């Protein structure tokens, strides 16, 4: 992959399908990379905790990849044949990375104390490579694929694509995505997102989702408390 910054942005009237979720994934990648690097191989609880975080993170990454393949790539390729070929290739590499990372994590989980340090180091290094590849991949989706979508799809069509993605996400996975996206957002973005969701949802549904995202005692407009939990 070759990172390019001299791109033509999509029409500002077209909603960016990548911006918010990619900010969340970048945050999660960075946090986990740091956690893996700081984990003490002699501390059983710490190692098991970071391996659990890795498993959850890979589940989120896989879900995001599947959403893009089914809800974005398929639609784009139907209108612009070959438009997502390069992104598809990256996704294939990601799938292989997920397999390798899970295998390395399993090796750490079953290793004795003497072998755990080496295994954890290998896992950390392999995850660092995945993060580097993922950052570049997300950049290309934002700077090449999203402008292509903006050129060939109307704002209403892009909104329908986004709705099809959101409606296909299971509630618990939605909670995981929201925690990352809201945690990575600016304060103004966070307020706008939550306020918009509150306006567009039945009160009981909104309450259930944000009881899980933050905690049951959180109340709308208590932004400081949300930031304390998520950021």
C-alpha cells in the first residue's frame, strides 16, 4: 500500500461512512498495542486480561470488515466494477492476520512462565505490524474509496448504505462500537452523535443502549461523566 494525501475529497454533502468508526478503531488499536507492550508476563491475571482484550478487539475488527464487504464493497462494485479491488485485497490480508494473532495469543495462554515472555513479545510485534497495515488501509479507504463513493452515489444513497450497516449490527456489538467511536470523538462530535441518537430512538431503546455504553446512572447531557467513563 502507498499512502497518498493528495486526494480529492468526497462532496461535503455526502456523509462519510468511515470517519467516526475509523477513529474508534485507531483508538482501540493504539490502546491495545500499548497494553500488550506493557503486560508483565509474570502476572497471570494481567496476561489473561490483555489476551481477553485482544480477542474482543479482533471480534470487533472482523465484524467491521464483514460490514464493509457486505454493505459497502458489494454495493460499490455493482456500480463501479473493480472499485474496491484494492480494499478487498487488504481485507484478505487482515483475515490472515486475525488467524495468526489468535494462534500467537493461544500460544501465550498455554505457555509456561519461561516461554510466556517470548510468546508475548512475538504477539506484541505481530500486532504492531497489523496496526501499521490497518492504519494505512483505513487511510486509503478514507482518501480513495470514500471520494469514489461520493462521486457515484447520492447523499440519500450513502445514507441508505449507512442505515443498512447500522441495522445489521447486533446490540452488544453496537455497544462495543459506540464505546470506541464516542471515546475517540471530539467533545462536540460526541454531543452531536448522542443527541442525534436520542432524538431518533424510542426513549427505552436509547436508555438501554447507553446504560450499557456508559452505566445505568448516566443521564443525557452529563457529558463530563460520559467522558470520564469512555475517554
